[in-house]
C-alpha cells in the first residue's frame, strides 16, 4: 500500500510504501503513519471489489476478493475510527483517474478512462458530461440515427450508398447505446444494495436478451408485409423509437445532475 501526505493543490510532502499482508499486520502501520502526520482528512483508493453504496450497511467494506484475508473487511470504517477524521472512499482505479484528471496527465479532459492490470483488470471512467439526468440524450441520438437510413432507402437506388449509410448510422447507434449501457450498469451498481446487485443485473440482461429475438422476428414480419416499401418500416421504427426516447429523457431529467 502506498500512503502519502499532501495538500489541496496536489503537492506531495511525504510518502511511504507498506507491504500489503493481512489487515491485522497492515492497517496498524497505515494508521500509525497518518497519526504521526496529523492528517485532517483521508482519501482511500482501495482494491476491490468494494461496496460504494453509502446507504448500504457494508459501505466501505471490501467484499469478495482474491485476497482472502481482506474479505468483508471494513476498510473505511476502521480507518475513520482510528484516525477520527473524514474519510473519502472509492476504488483504486476511480481514485487514480480522479487524480489524473485533477492534477495529472488528464487535467482539463472531459472523458478519461484509467485501466490497471493486477490481481484482476480494473477500469475507472471519468466523464463529467455524462450525468445520469442527461442519459436520455443518448437514447434520442440512437433514435435519430434511424432516420437517415429510411431517407437513404427513399432517395438512392444504389445498394452501395444504402450500405454505407446503414453502416455509419448503425455504428453511431452502437456507440451511443454502449455508452448508455455502461452508464446504466454503473448507476445500478451504485444504487442497488450489494447483496442484490448480481440478481438485479441478471434480470435486466435476461429481459434485454429475450427482447432482441422478439424484435428481430417483428421486423422480419414487417419487412415481409411491406416488401418494396422497406423505408416505411425503418421510418416507422424511427418514429416509435424517438417517441420512446423522448419519454425516457423526461424520466431521466428527474434525477439530480449529481447522481
């Protein structure tokens, strides 16, 4: 474990490295160091998985981890009780990306990904323009990308032109939907109690996976019925998708920008 003392401007006054053994061996050395330095607050970037839901009874705890001695250890609570100062707690990758954005190579950037490969593979994402209340914009973007496909089918008879338009629009849809999916899964993990995260995500993925073949079958029937007027099916799906997206955006607006 690396322990350091600094100020709000990013100046590092001192740092040490402590071998990570068991909590009983490691934590007393950590607390002794920070007591000696008389820190006023402590930020903890912890290896995981950890519980980051502040409404959870196990907030601040390391949960299931390959480091068995640390399983279910109350990292944040132990340090807070020992030092008697405010504790900021997050994963090691989230803390690292925040440090890079605040003081390091990513300073001034609006979207940053920080990855580490150790006991496992971890990633921290900083995106100050992807507040949950603005997630509806991604859904609307997906719906809007459908309309150029319909317009291309009406205006151009060239198969290659239609193929290029479809490819570009589908790529844009995939980018927006992937960002939306990552954001939603992160939001769900933050808001769901630790013991229910797996079950909730499993239900969501099951519903979405079942919906895909149903949607494919529905489109197949529509294209067969509207043979020669495929653009009508595409435009119809775009209109329906846009209506759903607008309704979704209104729902997300209810969330705080800080959520």
